[in-house]
């Protein structure tokens, strides 16, 4: 089987411990190897603030744990890996690119390394963006860093609005009926009064 070199950037849940993160990587490694692929390198970018909040199964994430997998395989390896990540709860974003059509050498040992990747943020004066190097250990409260439960919307749906209008319609018609009857009665009485004046 011809092996190509691929790289997949993955964002996983930010609250995973070191042990849980290593367990996740081992599960991804097993999935790659089950389709005759080979994991070459794991690059841990650490905890990073997301460019925008990501909603996932009733939760909103503001941070994510980024890591990069470099592996050898073919299109089937990539498909199986991505399909697997769509099913599990630990990962919620990923992107794969092909690095080379040919793998020169495959090492038996997997390379693990940590890399601090610069981030882009809005300047304090609000005038444009700036690049900065985030700290390895972030001191951010859990409720801000990890997740916020999305409250159900209290605004009425379109269906509820239609039902409310349907309930209000009969009451409005009922209010109009006495007014219409009163005007009809008044119209009937006016000719009688004019006849009496003519007789006099």
C-alpha cells in the first residue's frame, strides 16, 4: 500500500486531564493503525482561546485543547479517523491536510513534543490586532475557560405566535358583535322617530 504523509489539527475538550488526553491520543493511534496507517508525531499546542465560541451538544466552549497529529496512510485512513472523531465526545473540530505523496522513513517510536503557537488578539487600545505568545499554564476560571450551559430560549416560537393569534381572534370578534348589534338597533330606531315628527 502506498503511504502518504498527512497532518490533522484537532481541537478537543479543554477540561481533559493529562491522562485523559493521552488516552484520547492512544485511541486515535489505534484507529490509524487499524487501517494500516502509522502515527509519526504528536504535537501538543496546549490550551488556546477559540476565535469564536463553539456550541457542542448543549454546551458552549470558549477554549479548546489543540494538538497536531502527523501520520502516514492513505485516503481510507483519513476517512476512518475523521469519521471516528465525529462520533466521540472529546473532539469537536479537526482539519486534515496532505503534506507529501511519499513518506521517506517511518520511525517505530512516536515523537511527542509541546509547542507554544503564537495567538492573535485585539489590542487593548482597540486599534487593530497583535500577535502574542500565550502562557503554557493559563489561570482562567473554569466557568469562563471550559463551558457554559446554553439556556433554552424563552422567546416564543413561530408556532406559538400563530396559536396565540388564533386564540385572540375569537375574543376580538366577540367584542365587535355587541357594538354591531347596538348600531343596528340605533339605525332601526331613527326612522321611527322621523315618522312621528312628520305625523305631528
